[in-house]
């Protein structure tokens, strides 16, 4: 009986959040350890199914870097990165698209459907969903006499436009979209795009109430290693300048900032290694990660 009462209290506590987010869109970037551990994969599927059943519209954008690397290793191709970006020649782009769209995407869709949901897999090329152009990247300045030079990353792209028509159709039919971060250029060719950036762009286009980035860390931590639960949008730069936010966390936080500037309600960076991380962040007062707010 006592266990039942505890469960009832949890449901009651979540009621204000269910009411607040009913009918709203939440964009989730799915990546990291949550995509590898079998129990966490199942928990993720159940979380998004529950969200859908109570009237929230989850949209999933997934990564797949480790899976791509494993396939390249089988082909005896060494992955090459510059400034954290995968150099993507034609052969590598074929592998990226095959693994992300043909394998990882279908596994996520299959798991959600197996657990009782209704999911549909998409590439950013489907319905011109994610329109892109070649990403321009320069070397860092090295002295007065050496200006930055252009770096050719191959078919690495950046989002130019999101076409939400196909997502609107899926929403009407109560499907959960699962999107691989492959964009399409003006020439009809594919571009490899960072999944965080795709998630942020889609969240902005859909006026999402939340953007949630699943990572393999607790969130943003201060200089003493303590989790920062809330960061004001206009304080981000000073935290980066003070190197409180550094390394791979910088692009994630910048992605959150851009989404907030374009109409997203809140952005969250949470630990995907935590069971039911999404539900804990959205439906509890305390949350578990770092939220970035306007």
C-alpha cells in the first residue's frame, strides 16, 4: 500500500507539468551512452511513448558517431576530425548515410514501435526536411602574418532551412518522428550535419517548448565541479570566457542559446546515463541536468 501511495504522489506532482506541456512539442537530441546501453535504450523508448500518450509531441533527432566509426574501422578507414568535425569525403558520406539512416534510425524506430509506440524514421533529405549548405571552417589565426585559411571538410554541412511540412503530417497522425541528421543541399546531395545543430534548428522552427540534449555528463558544472541547475541566457558568454564552460560543452551550450534566441521556451542539457532522464527533467520540480533559460 505504501509503495502505491508513493507512486500516486509522483503522478500528482507531475500533473502541473503535464497540463503545462499538453499539446506542446519537445525536441530531443538522442545520443551518447543512452544509445548503447540496452536498458537505457528501452527506457528512452518508454519515456517518449509516455510523453506521446499524455499529449506531448516528442520529436527525436539522433546521433551515431561511434556506430559510424565502428563501420569505418571494419573498412580499415581511420576517422579524421578537424576542430571536432568529421572530415567527410564522398566515401565517408556514403557510410554516414548508410549507418545513420539505414541502421541506427531503423533500430530506434523499431524499438519504439516494439514497446507500443508509433514512430516513423526520417532522413533530413525526406521531404527536404533539413536543407543545408557546405560548412565553412577556417584555421585559427596563427600570428599577424598568417591569416586564417579555409579548411575543406568535404560534405559537412550546416542547416539553412527546416521544412516542417512532413513533421506536421506525422503530428496529425500521432506518429513520433525519428530524424537522422543528414541534410540535403541545392545540388540534391547529402550533407553530414552535427545532430545538436539539427535538433536546435528543428526546435526553433517548431516553436518547441523545450529542447533536450542527452549527453554523457550530468550537465554544466561550476569551477568546483558542482552541477549548475539553471543558467541565464545572457550569462553564458561570461561562463565561457571564465572557462567554466569549455571543450565539447561549448557547442552544446551555443546550440541551446541559438534555439532560445529563435523562440524555443527552454533548453536542457541532461545526463542520458540516468534512467528515465527525460521524464525526471521535464516532470519534476528539481530536474536532473542544466536548464538554459531566456
